C-alpha cells in the first residue's frame, strides 16, 4: 500500500487565558509504512472533552501537556484500514488515543477492539467510555451516595453530569442537576428523570438551589467550579463528599481572581462539616472498577435506565470551534466530531 | 453533706475576632444535692484545647456553642468526693466533661474511671486522651502514611502534632515538624526524634520546608492553617492526604482576608494532584478505633516510643490567660490547668 496522508490539527501556540482558533493549526503529514504489529487507522469519531484544555497549557498537571507543534490529544473510534497484527484485523473498529487527525499508525497493543453490534460506535467515547466511567468511578468510589441522600451535579446535560445523576438515582439517591438554559433543563428533568434541575443562568440561582435541596447536599460531584460551587458550599451536610472531577469554568483563568480570599473559609467548612474533598482522574480506578462499569453501564443502557445524548459535529476542520464552544457550554450532549463515515 | 460551692468560669460575651479576658467571668454557684446515680466531683486537672475557641462563637459548627453565661466546656480529671453510684466509688478518679469549674455534679454514667497507677493522671487529657486519639485516628484513618512517605505536621511540640510525628515514625514514615522558636524546635528534633523540624518564624520558612522534603509531602496533617498551609500546598505529591483537624491560626479571623482569592487554585490543585482533603473530629472514630488507640498508645508510652510534654498552669483563675496565650502558641506542651491537688 502506498503511503497515506493524514490531516491533523496541532497545537500552534499555548493559550494565554481564553484559547482561540489561532492556537490550532491544520497540517498534512505522510504516515510511515506499517511495521509488524502495527495497524493503519481511519478516524471515524473524535471525542472532544474539557480535559483537553489542561493539556494545552504547560502548567504541571496529572498528564504531560501537548507540545507546541504536536497533534492535539484525544480518544477516537477508528476503523482499521490495514493491519500487520493478527489480533486486530482489517475492517475492525477500535478505540485509540490517536488524537485530532484523520488517519494514524498505531501499535496493535495500544488499541482496543469494539463490537459495533453491541452499541452504537460513538458510545465508546461517551456513556460507555471515559465520561461514563468518570461518572461511575467518581460517584460510587468517592461520592458513595446512600439511599435517600441528595446528589448535586452541574453540567447535568453533559456526558459526565447526566451519568452521575442517573447512576445516583439507580442507587436510590435523589439527583439534582444544574444546567444552562431551558432546553437543557427540560432534557435533564423530563428525559433523564432527575428529581430537580436548576438553570444556573437564573438570577436567583442560589435561592432555587437551596429550595431544591430541603435536606441539604450529601454529594456534590464537582465538574465546573466557579459560582455553582459557591452556591453549593453553604448547603453541604455533615460528612458530605465532593469528588472533584473537573473545573471547566476556571480552566481559562490566567491569574487568581480578586478577593476576598475564600480559602480559609473553605478549610473551615471542611473542618466543621467533616467534608471529604477528593480530586481524581478516572484512570486511577480503571484496574479496580472498569469491568464492573462495563457490565453495569451496558445493562443500564439496554434497560433504558441510563440515557445519553450526543452532539455530533461534522468534519475534523470544525473541531477547534466546537471545542472552544464546549468550554462555554454551547454543546448539548456528548460532543463528538464525525471525522469520517462509519463504513 | 452540706451543699458544695463551685467556682466556675463562664462565657461572659462572645469574642469579636480576637478573644480577650473580658469574654470570661468568674462566678460561684451552689451545687445541687446528689440524686441517686450521681457523683460529686472535685476537679484536679482541666484540659485547655484550641477547639474551645470555636465553642465561644455562635457560628454553625460540629458542636453547639457555649451559651453566654454558661460554664466554658472542657474535659477534666476529677476525684469523686461523694458518690451515690456503686459503679463510681468515692475517692476514685474519673474523666468528665465538667468544664472550667472546681466542682461539679455528674451522672455516674457520663464519667469514665481512670486508673491512677497505669499512667500519670494528666495524661488522660493529653497523650492518652483526646489529643492523642485525634492524632492517632486522623493520621492512621485519613492520612494513612506508608513506609518511606513524608508526613508534615505543624504545632509539632504540641499534644496533637507531637503524637502525629511520632506515630508516623512508628509506622515507618518520615516525620517533618513545624514549630515556633528554637526551644520547641530543639525539643521536636532531639527529644521527639522527628527527622527534620522547621521554625515557622524563620524568614525563609518556605524555602527551609522545601529543602526538608526532597521527596515532596504525602501527608499534611492540618492543624494550623494560614502561612504554613500556603507553604505546604506547592510541595504536595500526587495522591497526598490532608486530614484537617484544626485551623488555630484562623480561629480569630472575623472576616475573610483580602485577595487574591486562592480557592480556585486550591480546587485546581486538588484536581491535578488527586488530593484527599478530609475534615474530622476525633469523636467520629471513637467506636471504630478507641480501643486500638488505648492499647497502642499505652504500649508505645511504656516503650518510650511515644513521648509527651505538659505545660501545667496552677489555679483555675489563670485558665483564661493560659487559653488566650495558647491561641498564639505561648504554651510548650499539652496545656493543663491544675485546679486542685491530686490527693
């Protein structure tokens, strides 16, 4: 087979605060010939997720940043175009960490075979993939909701938040969601079946939240930070748990905001309420819980107890704009870029 | 027996920020006659502890505040002067929550018999009492130090901090203490055997702390807050644990300090380092761990592996001044007021 050309989106420069389209650049590159044990992949779906904002910055984090000039990281669903591995045959579909590009060469051992008949392929990037597992592990391992307790989660129409609330309900807890705008709120309440939903854009958001949790908050699944967190803190119960999964509202802040300094009061609250605040990345729990997650989430999905919604954008070239919008909540459901056709 | 008079120190007014002697008032009161099942107590030792500052304020906390005009709360070692309970004979020594007073009537079921031959009576207020158990439970249940890990604790010459470091060493961890002034630092290093000690008054405190933890910090036992916490945060390792036991440096703050607002950066650190921050009160763990603590701490004490130091102040009338000084670290060791003679 002659050498294949891949179109890819690389990090052109690091953002200073808010990222913009100029931080990305489209390139084409010739892929190398396959070696034994490698596969040539054609990207079908690219997952866009908030954690990618962190990788654009050089600040110390749990993962190495993307280097300037390198392809943006990301998980994709891809079809195998050519294979030099008996384990991953040509024509099969795989999950791969190939990033924002149309084609890639990967070691067969680094990809994971998907069964296209078990569930729609794109669910491997959402409800049955990393976002779903993030919700499952963070909620059950750190949040540990008990029957009758109240779980609050923001970005409740998104892939992580929607799963958090639904899994909380499955475990007998009360789910209160926070979302932006009437359409998302209606979806969270009417489609996902949360017990209550609050629009964080409402001027009386904090009062509405208080009214929605008459028994206080036992688990706050933290994925946004900012004003939502500020409204949640006074409502936390003794022994409340806060799995900290993301802080999308503050990813673009270049400097510490003005005072007053709320850190001492937060430490005081942790002390007087015996709170547990625990940051996590889903990868920490893969060994311990991933098999359980696959079994549970597939069953809940087939039973209609775990619903999801996707926001599919067509064309790799639209990935930067879709990603930048996601940081402001413009997507409605799991954001996926359709890079190529399924077949 | 004729009615007994008790001298007691009551909360005269709630402090506005820094408490002062005017917030306390000395009164005398006639105690009621004993009913069946009650004992008359003569206070020997009164324990003074930082948590009492919280009880002087009306702010919501894990425990009800002391009401204005009521006797200040506190644990005491007392001798039974008269008994109408077969379980607690006259002449015996007990632990009781009688507060800042010379005599008290208590239900026999609310006191705990002490063996004056097992250990010095005052240790029931310190290394073998609530402060020792606070260190034991918070360190082992939340901090969970592993062999070779680094544990940092402030107020390292005090009753909780000194036990934290020594128990960390017993469990194979490295103990780094923070204390105020050369005498306390020498005691922590030379008597208690911490691996390193830093004087928080040193102008280059943060740099000295960094140099003392070349492998970073795995457990920060939080009992002070303020500048010590600020110096610790950048040194925390991935998966570090922070048991939050007290925040004595900020108990007197009446309003939130000026900015910048460090809360967003702290949440970001919790996320990127997968930190566990967990507030606790020792009472949460009594059922689960107190028997283990008594067994372990008594053995370590007798083996010379768990040392302690007491700062004994004579006379109940000196309790307010001693308490106010403790909030600024003027005591050296567990602060105890000798209210009456042992025999």
